[in-house]
């Protein structure tokens, strides 16, 4: 976490997290001792989401207090992009409060460029957790809305997928997923790659840098000092 925080020092703009902000249980003491001296120096420009380890403390109270009672899920804009910060640790079923809110906001605020992030991925080739159909409803809603990008954590790997349809099949235009769990804790292995998986890395810590521009986006995996792996490319809004 110290080394990835140093990367943030040189990258301007909004910082986002994909959950599990501290280990192991998201306590106030862990936020004070682990997050605050590292990533915490960028707290004022950070748009976080919680993970399952944050909920190791009842109601994720350590997370919510540290981030000034941020809503459990929320939306914001960056330039022409509509950004959804979702919560994978509460109800994500069809008809639930979060999903109902997501549908309504997408309908009320149509945008050519849409990105969403939450903790536990719908698609993953990791041998630790892997794909989770619990999040199929979120994935389908965003795909049907013509969203561009979903970013997740949970699996301690870096994995980039091709654009996909509602069923995880390669299609263009489609919805691209990144799994970025390379912020600090031990890295995981991979099983056989899913058909849509394009790039996998599990020996390098780092962060994903995004340039969200009008009509498209650019990505770059930025490794910690001393590591050589990177991944970069571009995509278009649709």
C-alpha cells in the first residue's frame, strides 16, 4: 500500500477504490494505521466503494466514518462521463433498492459514456474467487444501457477483458471489465482464462490509470517502482 500510494502522488485527478480499503476487518484502528498514512493523503479526491473486508466491522462503520458518512452507493460526473460507485456487499437483486435506483438514474440521465465500479466481479479468471453470478443483474443493466466500462477488485490480480455482452461473450460494441486487485495485499493465482479474458497479471502491484475523455477512454496499468509490467489501450463510447 505504501508503494501504490506513491504512484498516486504523481497521478492527478480523481482517485477511486474498488473495496477492501483496509485489512482485515475494516476497523477504525486499521483505517487510522494502514489507510490514512498511505492512500489517505489523497482522501479529499477519493471516490471509494466498500468491500467484504470493510464489512468485517458491523455495517462497515469504520469505512463510513473514515469517508465522512459517504452514501453506500452513489453517482457522480467526470466531464461527459456518468460514474456509478456501487456496493456489492448489500442487496444487488432485481427489485432491490440499489438496483431500482440504478435503473432510474440511468433512465433519467442518459449519457454516451458510462462507467461503474464495485468490489466483487461478475467475471474473473482468478483461482481464488472467480466469476460470481450474484452480480449478473448489475452487469445486464449496464450492458443494456450501453455502458462502456466496469471495474472491480476482490480478486488480487490484474485482468482485462474484451468488450462483452450480457452473457460474457465477446461482442463489439460491448461492456469491458477490468479486475484490479493489485493495491497492496498478497496476489492470487489464475485458473484457465475465461474466453473473453485478454490480459492477466498476478505478480505486479500497481494502479489502473484512466483518461476519461469526450467520446472515449484510455487505460494504463501503472506498476510500482521496479516492476516492468504494464497494459494500455483505448476504447470508444457508444
